[in-house]
């Protein structure tokens, strides 16, 4: 199999033996591969698969240690999502919301104690936009509205909706699933299994202590909750394309020894294929190295007791945009090399292509965010909310 030395080394990365049983994690990856057609067919990752993710620590990875969670170092969690995404992009996307505890940490500590009273394994999904005005009532808000893109909502223990903004950041109201209607309208070209349906709330009251500012200061004093939450949210989505790109290159490797339908030489015997594969491996490894280097740099600085700087936050966001686009370009290259074989809907490269393109469409990973990074590099104020 044609894999770079880096890729071969990374085959075992993604689980910390002190946190997750590697054999259990491998079994979960196998199940994801076997069931990914099912995820697409039902337009969500079923709850029993979510339970498997809980068992290997995905949904306690960002739970504070003081409430029994792992508060896992960002790079370790990102590597886990990368491996799941290699098996299936939709599953990786849904699993990535195991990072949502960094958002929830902005809730009052008493509220967090109630949330985690039964278990540190908590699945949160949110449809924050478009922000809806909520009527202020004594001690809370009266909430009505419809929100889009609530990825993973059908397997969630908690659902969040956006009810206005404070300081340019959305205020999120937290509800139990029985208080929220899921409007099943996720009919898309890629990441079909994410179940990113609309949420609808009809005249429900929420106490203020069950609301938080997304990206607001955490009430928990642990290292993970000093890591920039919005940048982390972008990273956990971007890393999906690292997994998809690796899967795409592995698929071309598997195809390389066979002849095409026209009887042309094997892919591995064509110089242009070998050249393009080498370029793709270099592009993927370089983007991945930048991504994890930025992550470790900021994390180590936090562990040393330093405050996170705007420059560090911008570096994380830049690395996320870059790895998302580089991963998609690698998938596109693999798809092009495969020729007509890859045009069939059941071909794996079709899935990787469509999923990777949807990743790059997310607001956290859009082309326009390069403007924010460039502004920080040049010492001029970036657009609001970037850092």
C-alpha cells in the first residue's frame, strides 16, 4: 500500500492508552466503516453508535475533570476525530461535537454540576443561527423560533439555540431534547449522515442560568477551558478533511495495481499518477504538520501558565482553514486520478469528494477567514469575532 512514512506512523495515533482502550477504539472504527452507508440512508448517526462513541470517551473528552471528565489535550482529541473521519466523514463530524464542553463551560458552575450529575458523557448539539430574539422574562427568557444546521441533534442529550447576542457573541439557550422539535430536512450532497436538521422551539421558558455566551469566559479553571473555544470549534471540524484525505489516498493506493476498463496501464505504471500522488502526500503532510504544530504550541503555552494571545488564536484558525482546504484538494486529486471508475455513487471516492467539499463550506472554514489571519499578521484589527 502506498503510504508515506508519516501516514504509516500515524496509523496508530488517535488514542491515548491512558484515556481510551485502543482495541475498543479500533472496534468502533470498524463498526463505523461497516455502517456508513446506513448513516447516509437514515441521514444521521444512530443513537446506538453515539453510545459506542461514549464508551471510548468521545463525549467526555471536553468534560471538566472536576465533574469526572477527561478534559483531553486538544491534539489528542483531534487525532481521535481524524481517525473516525478516515472511516466516515459524517461520523467524524458528529463525534467532533465531543468538544462542545468547551462551550458549555461558560455556563454557571452550579448548572454544570447539574448537567454532569449523572454522567460526564454528555452529547450537546446546537442550531444557533439565525439568531432569534427572545422575550426577557423574570429570571430568564421566553423562546420561540427555528434554527438551522443542528448537526447530531437526533443523538443529543442537550440542544442549544441562539437567542440573541452579547458583545457580538451569540447567547445560547440550553434545552432538553423533549422541549425541542427536530424538523427533519437534511437533504444534501455530502455529510449526509450528520443529521444537521433544523430545530424549532415553541413558547418555551428557559432560566438565565441555562444560557451561556458561545465563546464566553469559562467558569471552570482547568487548562482545556483556557484554550480558545471558537478556534477549537473550527479545528474539530477542519480535521475531518484530514481523515477524508487520508482515506482517499489509501483508496487510490488500493486501485493502483488494477487496470482500467479500457485496458490502459495500471495506475501505478503511469508517471503522472505517481507524480500527483507524491504531491498530494506532501500537501497533506505539510498541512497536517502545521495544524498540529499550532495546536501543540498554544497548548504548551497554556500549560506553562501563559495567557493566549490574539496571534496564537489566529494561528489556530489559520491552520484550520488551511487544513480543511488542503484536505479537500487532496481528495479532489485522488478523485481525478481514479478516472471514470470514481463516478459511480457507490464508489468510496464519491463519498470522500462530496463530504470534503461540504466541510469547506462551513462558516468557520470559509475563504474569507484568511482576511482575519492576514489582518493579525499585518497588525491591523481583524473583523469582529475573529480572535
